[in-house]
C-alpha cells in the first residue's frame, strides 16, 4: 500500500509539472482590491485632474473629515448648476492616470479580473442626482481606454450608501479613466454638494 501511494504521488507530481492539473491564473492569483481613493494619506491610484468641461463649475476637497462614516477622510464635491445652466448644462471630474491624461500619453492600469467598481456616496441634503462612471477616455487619441461603464443617474440620500458599477465582460486591459462623476442642470434644479468615499475595483 505505501508503494502504491508513492506511485500515485509521483504520477500526480508529473501531471503538475506538465501543467495538466495546474491551477488556472485566476485561481492562483485572484484580483486584489485596487483603490482609486481610500482616504488620506493612504496610497491610491489615478488623480482627480480631469475637470470637465473646463473646471469652472465644480469644486473638490479630498481631505474632508466631517461625517465620513468611520473613514479618516472622504471627498467633498460640488456641482454649480447656475454656472452650467448658461453654458454646457453639465460638469464633472475624471480621475486620470497619469494626471491630466486624456489618452495622449502612455499610462493607465490593467484591471483585468475586476468584476465591479465600488464606492460609497451620500448627498448633503438628499435628492442630488449624479452619474458615476469609469473608462471611455481618449477615444480618437493614441492611448484610449479599452472599455467603459456607467451607473446611470443616481438619486443620492443624506445617508451613506454603497454603490457599484458592474464590469462583467468589460475589457479592462487599459484603463486611464479610473472613476468619474457628472452632474447636469437638467437633473438638478439647484447647486448640489455630495460626498464619496472608499472607491475601489474588486
């Protein structure tokens, strides 16, 4: 019997060497949580540098510490509807890699294996309408994003809530636009303030 067990172990070892029973890459190296923003001063990826369309109608404070639901900091964001109502009618911010990269230089990350983009959000008063997205940057430029996804318009509440964007089947091999939000004058009848936290791919 010991001889038989030894023989079986030798055969199994040979099969592993040949790769027949070797674990797949997905099994051997699962996707690790990849933060766009956790809190300050924790390490993160992408930079909130893509002010759309020109930065005049938005404001950001990424070291906000009031009511961040246990996090050391969160991000305070403001959309100036009055500013956009007479021009584009919308505004927002993209987190880019590297900063200010709209697809003209090499950069970004390979996020293959991620199944969703997760983030926490709340409104200052409740009722704020914001669309969150990732990817879609650089179309027509030398180094565009490989895919894109969006939450669609979300009506925020005064309480923190976790949201996610499904990335199933998306080509995430080259992502320079890691996260974004957009507010519109059509969906908001006044200026809005809202907050986001814990933005990560998983």
